[in-house]
């Protein structure tokens, strides 16, 4: 039986794997060999754009909990991420090229997999389909999705990408390796410490820097987790100093010096030949990025391998159109996955592709579909995208969307671990019951 997956990003790639291993003939449509998006640079499957980090692996975090939940469901992309990981403290950061290579190799190992390099536009409602085109859905497909759902209430919000700098262009005499609170290996992050005078000079140029013009359709709401640094800085002189440039927990490993502000650079690969400016998503013009970010100590001669950009993100008003299984309410064969559904983040997108594909499979062979317990991150996100909400916005994994614990735990870390332990216990029990049924 043929199933179509539209979009070869994280959600689409994971969906392909889940369907392929269940014996379906999967046709993956990916347009980037013939039509590139504003932010991608390759046609590789599962290309990471905004960052190379899949966030924390620690069980005491919501992101770490979500990863553990996905492991119980045989998540391919987490396995590939583990193979491609680079040192990043307690986070799961990957070499982008290797990560994509591993994903492509795994999918190409299936004889029932076919990649079709074209822009998919016309949605065939008679063929089971998962649309996972993400926040950069092409205009033509977006128009047809609007027709499919019966109106044009797709929403738009900003998304911004941080610059990447060549490691060879950095002045290491002014930089030092250290991790916040000494978590992870010291070589995971390169740090740029600033005194008050250096920070104030940088801040003044940042808030007055020239930004790129936006199209009318992009003049919408800015989602907090991807807010451009210059926008955040305009909220107050200390906003970014308590955010991505906070000096707390970092000191020079040799001198013991503490700083007024600290910029962290995260390795893009094991070799350290490229670094990502952590939290520096921006809409500054390219010349302004070069001028202003080169004011940072050690970055005076920085060579930019990729400048930061800002672009439109598209997502559905999912509570109106999707059920908790990621299926379009008014169409029996159409599912959605990825950030277009209103889940925000790499791992969250992977999750949606995995869950959508399981449920499409269940639609085909049996009645029961997969809805994880509400005590899990997966289950709570399934309910978020399908629960009526007049002000629906994208949602990351977080413990705030989970129901309260049975007993109050004052210690913050112990409370988070309790959320994790309950989640893993509940999803393990649910999976055992669910997959022992006819649908597997």
C-alpha cells in the first residue's frame, strides 16, 4: 500500500521510518533539490537549520523526558543523533552533515522507500498522506492546504536563525573553554567574557543596528523561543544579560575571573571548525551582523559561514482542524506533522511525525489509535494541538503542560525528576497494553 509523506525534515523523516518498518511503500516528496527555502542550505533529509542542538538529555528536564518517552517508541532520529553527537555538556548536539547522512542511510536501506525531488502542490485526498512541510511550507502548497481545511486561517510568526562562525577566524587568546556550572566537558563551549564597558558598547550598537526589511506577510507575532536578540535587547539593557549572555555559573578556568556578560559559542562539529553563537538569532542585515558581532572580544576577525536570518513560519490553527492523533478532522486520509501543527522544537517535531505515522497505520489496520497518557510530554502535546484555544500558539515540551503530581515536592530538581519518573512509568505501561493489541 502506498503512503505519501510530504517534506523531508525531522517530522517527515521519522514518519517515513515508522511507516517503512511496518511494511508500507513510502513516497517521500522533498522540494529542496529543485526549490530551496529561505533558511535551508542543502537538500539533505533532516537538515537542522536554527541550531545543531536537540536540547538537554537530562531526565530532570522536559526535553530530556520527551527523549526518553520517544526511545520507548523506537525513535530513529534519536538513534541517528546519538551517532552524530558532538560534545555539548548535558545537551544533545550533533554534527549536522553526519546526522543527515545517518538518517538518509537508514531510510535508503528500505527497498520500499522512494524519494521524489519535486515541489508537492496538489493534495490527493484518496491517498493516505502525512504533510510535514514545516514552518517554511511553499506558498502554493500553503494555498492548497488552506483550501483543504476550508479557510485561510493559517497563522504566521517570526522565526530567527543564529550565525555560524569559522573556528579558524577566532582569536583564542581572548576566549576560554568552560561550561556553565562545570556541567559536561570544558571543551563543549567556547566563551567570550565581557566587562561592563565592553558590554555597554556592544549593547548600544545592537539596539541601534539596521535590520532587514520584512515582507508584509511576515509582520506578525514573534514567538518567544526564537526571538531575535536585537528585539529582546530593546526590552531593557539587562534583558539579554540575564538571558543568552548571562555570566552566572561561568568563570575563567585559569584566572578565576568573573564577567559582566558572557557570550557562548557552541561547536557545530567535533573538530571545532565552526561555532554557533548561542542565542544570537537575529534579523540584523548581514553587514550589521559582521560589524556588531565583531565587537565581541575574540571575534574581531570573525568569518561568518552563515549569517543569521529571519523568516516566516506557518502553522495551522490546529485545535480547529486537527484531532489529538494529528489527523485532519474533515479528511480521513490526511495527517499533519511537524511545526506546521503547532509543536515547537526539533524533538517535538520528531515526536509529531512518529505519532502521526503510528496513528495513520492504526487507521488503516484497526480502530484504536495512539494517545499517550496526559502525564507524558507526548500526550500533553497531543492534547495541546487539539484542545479548543482561541489564542492558540506553538508549544515546546515543558513540565507546565503536565497535570500536577499527587503530592507536593518542594525541591525543584526532585519535583522535575518525579514528573520524569511518572511519565516514563505511565508511557511504558500504556505502550505495553497498546502494542499488544491488534495495532502494532
